[in-house]
C-alpha cells in the first residue's frame, strides 16, 4: 500500500509564528490510527515544540519536504517557498481579497498548487469547524483587561506571552480587581466564547442587553451581544440571520446606545465589507461616547471599529486613538481611547492554542482528508492544481488585476 507522505512545514512568515498544526503527541497518535500515513517534520528553531520533542516520538526531521504529497502549516507560506504541484493546507487569508497576499495567491496558481484553507473548512450548514478563535478570544479579553488596568493604574499583571501557559495566565487573572465597570463582548462564535471564558473567570455577573443599557450597578458586569442585538432591517422587517449574512447592506447598526454606557469593549463578532460598522469616527467625537478601552480581537483595519487604524503587536499591544485628530496618539492618554488590535493573539499561548487546534484538526479534518471526503475538503479547496475552484471564482479578477 502506497503511503501518503505528509510534511509539517516550518513557519516562515514574518513575524514568526510559534504555533504548530499538530503537537508531537498528536503526530504519534495520527500515525497509530492511519497506517497509510508517513509524517515528516521540517526542522525549526522557533516552534513552541522543539525539534527534540518531535524526535523523541520517533518523528523524522528534515529540511527537504519535496518528497511529501501534502504540506501542512499554520500561517501563510512565503511565495518563494512553495514546492510546485503539491497540496498545501494553511490559513491563506485570501478569501477577502487581502492585498498583502495577492503575490502569494498568484504563486499558488503559477506553481499549480492545490490550496486547502482552514478558514473555509465548514460543515454542511456552512459553520466553520476549526480555528484558533477560542484562544484569540481568551488572550484578547485578557489583554483588554490588562489595558484597562494600566490606563487607570488599577492593577498590574503579566502579559499573556510572558506566561508559561494558560494555567499561569489564569493565576495572573487573580490580580485583577475591577471597579463597577461595564464590559461588552460582541459575537457568538469561538472568539466571543473564548473572551467570555476569560471574563467569566473573574466571577463577575453577566447581564442582559436591556439591563446593560438601562441599569446601574455597584459591581462590575458584562454583557454579550449577538448580531441581532445591535442590527435592524432597513425596511423594518424582523431579524433574519441568513439574510443578514447574505445581504448585510439591508441592515443598519443600532449599536450607538451601548457606546454611552460601556467602559471596556471586547469585539469578537464577524465583520466583512458591506456589513454595518459598530460606530463611526464622528460618533467617537461625541461627548457622551464612554468607551475608553477597546480590545478589537477581530482586528479589521478600517472596518467595524473605526479606531482600529492599524494592527498592533504582541510586544507592543496597545496604541491610542485620538478622537479629535482621528490619528494614533499616546496609548494610555487621558484623552485617547486605548486600543488593543493584535492580529495573532493565539501566538501568546502557542502550546495551549496548538494543542487545542491540533485536536480539532485530528478529529474533524483528518478523516475527510485521509479516508473519505464528506464534502469538507472539497468545500475548503480554494485552488486545485493551479485553478480556482468555482466556489472561489470571484477571486479571479483580483488575482489577474
């Protein structure tokens, strides 16, 4: 029986990413379950799991993966590193026509590569089945809380990336003592649920949208908003989730009242061009705009949150947004909004995030990839042997521009 040769590529996108698609233990378990598979680990000195950890499980290390059939990574592969005619699986960040990945996509097509994207792995009901969203939410909410404490000199705790793991970060959370602030979390998916894990660990009360808008509290509280809570149809019809995601232009945002009562905003909602923004730069200038710290986990530049004018970094996660000048200013200034917009948050807890992701990859994707595809791999394939699949044909103009 011919073996399927799978290579785990080293992450070479800048800034470097320490995450892995499979931990050493998961690789070992994969080989036990799939006798038709061989695994090869491309050597790397930056992974959160060392070469020696992989070697200790008997996994072969190599620099050359040209003999492999399928190459699996996490982030985008630099265009010059592609091996022609291979199948690659990674987060390509191309389905929104992201400008910075145009050259990479052209290389995928020119080199007749088959590109399968984690972001497009969905079930039959179009629900995403895999991602690092949970850890983006966990770390993003933690950063937001750190930012609030630093802005008002209330408490101090270690950055998540200085913690050994999630358990140590949770110990650091015990240092956080909040006043009677109101925290708002947007979204209902993995990111928002991860954010709620962090916030709820503080044992603060969750309140309804009505209570959040209309009541005062003598303790810190938080509220979760789903899309239906802050959107309304322009024609006055009832909320329709499917219509909203298919035709967001038919809806208006009703988020503005929340900006007048919220202290810390943590965004974990999905947004794409065409969707209403939460609020505008003009809204931020209003004297009753209360939000002073924003942890924008979604991090859509010039998107749903207009104060997110750039992405920040793990080493420097905060910057200030000046409502008057509409430009960047002092991160924790009295007259600025403190913004956290790190776009690779799971990298702050890479071992925990990788283990969580690898478990989903093992259980939910590998059976379709290595046994019988139930449609998952077909739906997730953006390019097949250098040709855009019909589902992603809308990218052709972008690629050819």
